[in-house]
């Protein structure tokens, strides 16, 4: 479970959405499936598309941006 502090919410206790005492709890597998996997899939598809355009072997790849440092990616 990952826990996030939520500010400026009308009701800081809404267990039906996982909000308890102003803290939202989200299972890690849900974050991976709904947030990270779609982004990783898109990045990999874009890399594959660019690699096909080059038409020869690629020995190195440079990714930029904060998410490029992700071990998961």
C-alpha cells in the first residue's frame, strides 16, 4: 500500500475511496497497472517505432526526463 496525504478535501474520512484521516491508501499493484504500465508501454512503442525508422542496429539509447531514471522503465 502507498499512502498519500490529501489536502483541501471536503471529507477527510471516506473509506469507500480509501481516504482515512486525510490519507489516501492505494495498493501498489493498482498504481503499477493504472499509472506506470500504460506509460511504459507507450515509451516502449515509441522506441520501437523509432528503431524501425533507423533501419540498422542501435547500440545505445539516450532517454531524458525524470521518468527515464526509473528502474521500472
